[in-house]
C-alpha cells in the first residue's frame, strides 16, 4: 500500500498547481488508484490508467510513433499516424541540408527541430569560423572602437577554441574548414597557425583561409602544402612560401586571391605537384607577370581575374572546357590558347583585345558552346561562324560597328550597346533574345532594327516580345503586332517560353517597382500565370521572412486590373508602399 500513498501524494501536489479542470481529472485518477488490482482497464491499477490519464505517454505525438490498423477489402495494413518525418531523415541527408545554410549559427538553430537534430550538430564535419559574426555595432569614438575590436578578438578566439575542443577532437577526419579573419592581432595571429594545423591533422578535404587585413600578409603553415588529404584549397590574402616542398597530390581545386608573392615559378611547382588539378582560379595576384599552363593534363576550368601586371598567357591543355579572363582597365595581355580544341565556354573582358587577336583566339575553339564578350571596347568588327555555339552575349562593346553571326544552333542571345551593329545573322534556332539599348539609339531606330533581324521567323517560333523601361512593361503575345511600340522603352526581350516571361516580370518588379504591366493579345495560359503570380499572392508573404532584403511582394499596396476588349489588352496597375 506504500506505493499507492506515494502516488496519491504526487497527484495531490499536481492537482494544486493546475486549473480546476486538471484537479477534476486528478480526483478521478485518485479514485481509480484506490481500486484493487485487476479492476478497470486491461492491465489494471496504475499501469492501466497511465495509458489514458493525465500522465499519458502517447499524448506527445511528435515523439511517439502510433500505428492504426485500417481494414481494406481484402487485407489489413498498418499506417503511420503523426510520424516524425524530420527525425527519420538519415544522417547524410541532414548533413547535406546543413551544406545549404549560410553560417554555423543557422546550423545551430536547427537543433530545436528534434533531439536527433540536436545531436547531429556534433557529428557535422564542417567548421566555419568568421570573425565578422562577432562585430560590435554602435561603438562611437576612437577609444570605444578600439575597445570594441579587442572584445571582438577575445570573443572570436574563445569561440574557435571552444568549438575545436568540443567538436574537432572526437572525430577522425573533417570535410571542410573555413577561417575568415578581418581583425588581426598578436593573439589571433599566434593561434591561426595552430587552428589550421589542427584541421590538417584531421585530414581536412576543403580548406579556406581568408585574411582581409590591410597592410598585413599571413604566412601559411608549411603543413598545408604537404597535405595529401586536401582536395580544395582557397587562399585569400595569404602568402605562400616560395621554398620547401609542395606535395598536394590529391588537390583538385585551387583558388588564390589578393597575394603579392605568387609568380610563374610557384605556379610551375603547383603544376608538377598537383597532377589531379581540375580547377584553377587566380584573382588579383599582383606579382604574377607571365602564366604558362602545359603540365596540367586534367584541368577543366581556368579563371584569371584582374592580375594587373600579367602580360602573357599561354595555355596547352587538351581537356580545358572553361576559360575566363578579366583584365584591369588599361591592361594589355597576349593570350594564346594552344591545343585547347575542347574549349566549350569562353568569357573575355579585355578593353585592349583587337579584332585580329579575337579571331585568332576563337579559331582555335571549334567546339565552343558559350561565348561572352564584356566591355571589349577595342573590337570593331566581329565574325562568328560556328555550328556548335548555343549562347552568345555581347555586353557594352562600345566600338563594335559590324557583326556577322552565322550560328544556326544558337539558342540564347544577349546584346547591350548603343547601336545595332548586326550586318547579317543566321540564327534560326534562336529561342531567347535580350537587348538593352543606350540613350543614343532612338526608339524608331530600335523598332526598324528589330523587325529587320527577327521579323521573318518570330511567328513560326511562337515568340513573345517584352519591352520595358523603369516604369512600364509591355508583353506582346503576337510580336507581329509590335509595329506600334511605345517610345519609352530601353530594353527588349524575345522569348518562346512562358516561364521566361514570368521570370522577366518578376525580376523587373523586384528591381524597379514599376507602375504598370500591359499584355497585348493575351492567351489563357499567360493570363492564369500572371494572375497566380500577381493577384493570388499572399497578403502577408512568408517568402523572405529570414532576409532583410525583401522581394517585391512585400511592398505591393494594391493592384488594379483593367481589361480593354476593343484593343485586346489587359492592364495591371501597381501601387507601392515605401521601402
């Protein structure tokens, strides 16, 4: 009888701390507890009443999995009721979800989802430490700013030390280690080498080190260049040693940014020591004078951005598929793509590139599928003959006066400039075209050029024409009716996809917060899609609740629809709230 008295006292205490309804339930429970064993429900006594009483374990539908038998015509089967699907996700999928999150703070927030997710963070093999997370805002005055920076350093150092002690020591290896430092001091400087070496000792696969401190360069530990586990190495503001051995035998991706001591000799040593390298990116390497690539047999992507003193690039890589070159404003560099016959994507931003240099470069790329020329202001005449080209972009090539394009399989075309320099165009496979005109070109001239280029085949393709400015956008379902184009437009798009039309409207509303959208000769499909996107939107959308930069849906005050049957047009007039 002792266990009954203990249970009775417990229930009496619970009854005093609850509401009247709960006390009534407790009274019934006390009556049931005084019944002899075997009376009442199935198991009897306390066990029987716990299944249905106030202390019911099954009441937590998120932790306990219930099954209900459902009788069909010929069989009986079990169905899960209120199953916790989030906790049932396997560990690799949860880690994959972690990879899409912006910071470690977002990963930690997922621990409230379930007990499994709370324990999964300790097994997450990615370490991301960013000193900017500990920035103290609102400090005024020189003394307060210095004090705030010191506090930032101490908090950052303590956070890294604690995280490594709790999470790094128990695991045999890690996937990624990222370290971003923008406030260097003697304390942080002394610890950085130990933190990086600790990651290397754990056979890290991806290592990112960013040092964004003016006037200071960080010397990378020699253990990094001797690691056989690193497959991706990204260095920003870090100075490599120009002596000793490099044994990165499994390295596949290398990115170096904002360094002074990188030169052609060091690049050659990387070639010899990294036979599996597939992706090489050099950004703002101010000490690089000449770049020669010949020994990287597996390289597929090469990018060179704003290396101010670079004067010559020679590439011999039969497997190279993507090449990007962005020059500084007044930089002149000779580019020779030897034995690069498999190149498919070429992007050039070079103000000094001449017609002869471009034709020599493109003649060595017979399999080219995507070509982007951005701010190539020295180009005057352009000739492209290709049966493989699928995408072409000519952006702000101000001196271009004549362009002859023969690309029957071209799918997408983009042009931005002051005039329409196209003498001849054989692009009958075209499905998307986008034009941005400068202020020098008059609207009447734009209309004439548009009809000369696309008037012959747009009807057979089912194209839709979109013209717009900052305040107005107009969609023609039948581009042949565009002989009365408005005088205000500065951009023109031609597309055969309704999805592309909606994407263009969405981008325009986000960037411009325009006044009106007009559809000429609308069809049922486009009307339904526009209604779903504009009219049937939520009054209080949740799409951007975690972002400070909201989309256009959060600023729409009202939308009025006007249908004019005589001209076969639909008008969407917008009123906006202030941002």
